[in-house]
C-alpha cells in the first residue's frame, strides 16, 4: 500500500480538547487523545463521532515539551473502534501560523 502522507507521523498520546464551528469554537469541548501527530495533521481517539468535513479547533497539550498549541483543522476520515465506545478521526491541519509550525517541529524532532 502506498503511503500518501507528505509528513512523518509520530506515535504519541497527547490530551486534546476539540471544539467545532457549531458552538463558535467556544464552550467546554470534547476531550480526546492523539494517537499520532505530524506538522500536517493528527489521528485522534475520542468518544464523539465527527462527520467528515467538520471544521474543528483543537487544543493539544504536548506532553514531552509541556507546551500547548491550538490548531484549526478539518476531519478527513472517521472510523469506529469496534467493541469500544471510541472513534478515531483523522484531522488535517489548516491555516497554521509559523509559530505553531515551529512549536510542532521542536516538539516532534
């Protein structure tokens, strides 16, 4: 199978908080955890299903470097974790600032 990713993914668990444009990116949000992370996107495990195309704002607590980044993204795929009440969502980051990219690079590399 061909790997279509442009950036390397790093497997690591970071706590995330997901908000959508439906609540204007405000409110308590839904908690989740990254399964893998790159400068272009992430795979998140969460208890809520988000349809493909949903615009999200994600707050990621980077455990290793103890930094927090907030990124906008779009859900590009969704999988149900069989036998569990969890979902996997693939999120592609959108409109990253140079500061956010640098923070992710320093954390990942």
